C-alpha cells in the first residue's frame, strides 16, 4: 500500500535510493526494507509512504517509470512491488 503525505520527514538510515528520471522525486527504502518513502527533491517534503511488506528484505532496486506515476521496488525475496504515484 502507498499513502500520500505532505509532512517533512528526516531520514535516519536507508538501504536503497532511487530517483525519478526528471529528478523531481527521490525514493528511500528504510534499513529493514519494509517501507519506501518518496520525497520531493527540491523541498524535501515527503510525498508518499509505501509499505513493501512486513518481513525484512534487502532492497536491490528502486525505479520510477519515466512518467513518474509508477515506482517499482525489487528485493532479495524475488519480488517486485509496483506502486502508483498520484
């Protein structure tokens, strides 16, 4: 699941980073690999918080579609989670 947010959030530790092709969004996976937060790269404001799952995972890749409307997150569990960005 992925929810929208307009809060500013400090990132303490991360396991993976991804950036949209136009550079407007940055995605950060937490150290447990269970949550991916998407930030506006200019303001630092959190735009989305996406839950990948409850089990710890190593995130191997975070990629945005060139439109910026879809983000894919791959892990060592052999899964790819796809999230819609509104």
